[in-house]
C-alpha cells in the first residue's frame, strides 16, 4: 500500500458517506462488486466504499476531503474501459467515485452546434439528444449503450467515426473539472477559437482521471446526414485495402465516415457465434472492408458515391467482390459483423489484444511482420487483426491455437506483446491508439516514451495532484 494513500477507517468512511447520503454510499460486497472489474476481467480490485454523487458540489466535497486525508480516489463512469483505468487496486485503500448519477444533458444548442452534457450521460443518450435537435454527435463505439461521456473524454476515445470527425478530444469545446483540491474549474466554453494561454482542456481530456475529474463538457455537434450507404467488399490483402481507401477518400472526402478492415477469420467467427449473422458476400475472401458514405443531401447521393467507388475499385483490380446494403436492416447486419468482433473472440478461447497505431501506409507491413512474429512465439496461434485502417489504428489481436490450454496461452501475453510492440515501435507507431494506458500499459509507457517525456508528465501530475490522490497507479 502506498503510504501516501492510507486505507480509510470507519470514521472517515462515515464522513465520505455523509456527503452523498447513505443511499448513495455503497459499502456492502454485493453493491460494490460491479465496480471492481472491467469487461475483459483482467483486472480485479477491492474497495471499502463506492460513492455515487449526484451533483458537482458533491464531487467537490468528496475530493476536498480526500485531499485533506490523503485518500485515493478512483473515478469511474460507465466501467467499459479495457485497460483497467477504472478499477481500484487490491489494497482496499482506494475509494471508487462513480459519476453515473451526473447524467443530465444541460443544454442542446442546435444553432450553435453544441451540447453540454454531464459525465454520467450514456453515449447513446447523447446521440439521441443530438438527433432530436436534428444534429449529430459522431463519437461511435460498440459500447455506446453503456459507456458514458466522462469515460469517453478521460480516455480520449476513438471509434469508427474518427476518420471523418476525429477522436473525442476533437469533439470537445470545453470541460468542467473538479481538481484534487476540490476546486471546480468551469471551462464550459463554447468557443471555436481561443488563444488565451495554455489549453487546459486538452490536459484533462485523455488523462484518465489522474489530473482532475471531468464532470461535464461542451460537445461539438454536426449537421445530421440526410442519407447513408454501407457496403462490404472482399479483397486479397491490406495493400489492396489501402488502394481502395485512396479511391474512396478521393470521391467522398469527409463524407467517407467509416473504413474498417476485417480478416476472413473475423467473419467466420461472428457468423459462427452471433445468431442471425451471415456471410455478406458469396465465396470466401482473405480480407474485407466495410465502408460507409454519408451525405448531407440524400441517400441517393450516398449510393451514387458508393457505386462510383465500386466501379473504380473493380477497374483497378483492387476489389474481388462487393455488395451495397439495400436496406437499413442489411446495413445493420453489415455493421453487426464489425461491432461483434471484440465480443466473439472469447468463444474461441484466450485472446491477447493490442490497440496499436502506425502510419497508415505501414499497416500492411505491420500485419505481415506481426503475423510471422507471433507464430514464432506461439506456433499455431491465430492472428485476428481488425479495425480502423482508415486512420492506421489496428486491433492486432491474437487468438489461442486450437486445442491449446487457455491459461498456458495467456501466460505468453507479455511475450506476444513484446514482439508486436517492437514492430509497432520500429514502424513509428503507438502502443495505445484509442484505449488509453490505465494499468495494462503503464509499465510499457516507459519503453515508448523518452525519459524527458515521462519526467514532464510527472511534473504535470505533481502540479495538479501534489498529494497523489487521483487514480494512483494509472498511466504513470
């Protein structure tokens, strides 16, 4: 246990509980249990207390007391993160701060293309609020029915719409943050331009709750597309996929709102385990691209663009076969093939996962070299690379060999990580393109950042959180 973060005794727990009231101060094991792990079950922690504040003032009072007493606080929004950033450690000294009750959408300003939402707003609810104002909030994640805005911003979430709209950081104009001291910074500005000093907003977005607790944000909205068209094509290799991307981007520009790559094993796995999922194209193809064209004019306009991309892709010999969705139902069926990928891998046993990014042109080399490397580490393993080839972010996952013991395979996690990350580093890439650092990649951070970069991060952390109470053991 960190001496700076002593375990809170019964009297201190009572003081914390009094801030939110007994109904929202969880102490019993059954109530606490859902807050102690993450979706992949790699990290498990303990806590004597889960606090569920309903106001920013409550959050402020909690952090003020925590700072005075040296109590470690672990902020948590939807709990969907996959690097353990939201999970307390095993010491039993860290108090979980759930932001789920801060779930109000304070304002939707259609004329100004902004929405002010609290940290506990579920992403799908933010989508619905924007849609009701004839606007689009484009952050798109497979977990959008349960993830929350606070976690999305704290991890600088990516997703399938980054290609057209950017990561979460690029979708935020202002934030409201409670500092370790309990002070509340009201940075809920709606400005598109502001060159008055350091950009504090960008320090908190992506900091995983280690510098302050985001309680609300001003989000950017966009005109809602009047039509979309979704298509899937089969092709021979990632190199052909990049060629098709250049064609699609050339015709569609920013109307190319998704461009996702999937290997044949991915399609087969989804079809095998997800009821109703079907092979999208007759015959088997080594690789598939799912792409989406949006139009501010009409669905017909989007379809015409897809047909032009198809024609050019076939003419250049890049596309072997393809199909354009003819209905919303078929479009959703295509997206199911992509959205189910993370979930279905567990049915094939152990999976060693990577969230890496390289310059887009290097994606084919990454996939080829990593495939050779992991085969040497675990013969017979099954590479399962998929993701956002349009921006160079590939989830290079590796499934255990058929018949291998799951525990024995997962015991090679660090060895597989090492060879994949070495290739990523050699290609000028990153070990975390969109999921964050959390606990999972904390030690790896030192291997990919220079000593000066790590030192600068530590100085920033010390300036904002001198007593080390905010999410200790994460990132640094």
